């Protein structure tokens, strides 16, 4: 008998999904559907790049923030754009970010080269080496090497050091076994389960002196992106764990305290992934809506190139960026372009321009002011039945 069998009996490399509630399977199906939708959405190159940078920043920040990195999302974005300047006392925070970027790029490059993405002990060690690269570490921590000493994180004691290499090997054999071979058409569902279970087990084993959490999240990233999950969506789990950090640690602890019952952790993680995918799709839908609306406005003006037509087109487009109706007197101030266009014009000109846009059905006049009629281009507007109370 190995020591871990006595000290960590919940590390048994099995998950009984027969106990999983129907809701878990429904959410997994939704996750796969939404991932496929995101992967197939056509976007302008600049929009796609913006979304990629945004969720890369969110995911990388989340991966490091759980471990104590204090950079903000805006600072991470600035760093990715090469614009961030930090004092020497905070430069190590940027190194932590760079390490995760390097690891994600390493994973992505392997996929692009068509290399095998099966997890093995060497790959997991490489993840840890990458996340700890160039960081100041205690003397007993060697990046990418199995620890030789006991570790305690909060109340949890990692698996015995003498068993860690063996346990990592067992974990990789299990993850690469027929137990996780996806049925055709369910590759993403299986990858999600596999990624979350891999994360849970690495947290239980805790094989390295430092960087275990970041390594677990990189394992998730590799398993997800390798199954066809688009890169922006593959970062969402890290973001969920960071945003619900207290619950994350509670679920990890609960899973070990209940003898390795993984289903509650899976339900918690899948719900967070699904919520993230919904938010991501809303953002993408907004971008598509904006593109379609702008195209519609340009088509509405056709070949009209008179100064008044150009001014009115700009007015319609600038008004579409506003979230609330804008009073007439404040319209010229909503953008520098409009301020310039109406600087030498009278109120009568602005009124005439608005009336023309109203006739073209590009804007709507409400009690609070004017707004763009962007809902005009939605294919299927919801039918709203007025209630009896509303008619009274």
C-alpha cells in the first residue's frame, strides 16, 4: 500500500457520473452549443482581435490573481499592448503575466503544428516550469520538478511527496484512457468534463512546490482548446474561479471531505462556464448588431454624397453609440465629429437633419430625446402581449 492510499483515499481516479443531476448534462450540452456558435461567428478582424485580447487579459489575470497577483484588468491589457510601465517593486507581477502568456502561446503553437495534445507527466512539469520561470522562489521550490517536502494550503495537505510522481502518472493514464474518449459529436462535452476533473485531481495531488493552481488551469486550457473550444472561451473557467474564489476553495475542500465526490465541483464549474459563455455571446451579438446596423445606415444613404447627407449619416451613426436617448440640444456634443459638423450650423439645420432621419426611420423620437432605431435590423423581434393589468 502506498502512503497516499491511507492519507488521501479520495484520490481514486474514478468519477461516478450516474449521480450527476439532469441539469448538469443540460448545461454541458448548452456549453458545447455555445462554444460551436462562438467558433463559427464571422467578425471583422479588428473586432475579433479586440475580443481575443480582452478575454486573454481576463483569463491570464484570473489565473494569476487567484495566486495573489494585484494587477488590474486594464493594466494587463496595457501590458499586452506594450504600454504598461510599473515601478521596480511591482515588476514581478508582470513576469507572472508573461509566464502565463508564454505558456498559452506554447500550447496554441503545438495545436497549430498538429502535435499530439494528450497530457503526460512531462507536459505537466513543463507547465509548472513555465509559470514559475524567472520568479523569486523559496529554496525548496524548483520550477517543473516534483516537490520533495510536504505542503499545506489553507487546511488542505497535499499528497505525500514520495507518491506525487506516481500519482501524476496515474492521472495522465486515466485522462488518456477510454473513460474519456468522446462519442462523435460530443467532443467538447467530454473535454469540459476531462478538463475540470484534471484540475480537481491536480489540486488534490499538489505535486509541485509552487504553481499548482496555475498549472491546473493551464491543463484545463489545453484540454479545452484542443477539443475545438475557441480561445476566448477557453479562458472563461479561470475567470469563473477567480470571480468566485471563496466558493472555488470551498468546492475543492468539499470534494475531498466527501471522499472524492466530484459532481458538486463539476456542477459549480460548468455553471460558471455556461454563464461566461452567455456573457461572451452577448458581447459578440452586440458587435454583430453594430456592424449590421452600420452597414444598414450606409445602404440607406446609398450614393448620396451631398454635405447634408454626409452630416446626417454621421449623426445617425454617432447616435447609435449612445445607450440612452439624447435631447436635441445635447446631440452636437456626443462626439467631436458632430461638434465640428454643427459648429457653424443653426438649430434649424439640426432640426431639419433629425426630421430627415425620422422620415428614413433611422431614428426614433422619445420623451427623453432621440435614439437610433437599431432594433429595425433584428430579424425576429419578440412578440409582447400586453397584460390585462397593463391595458386597464
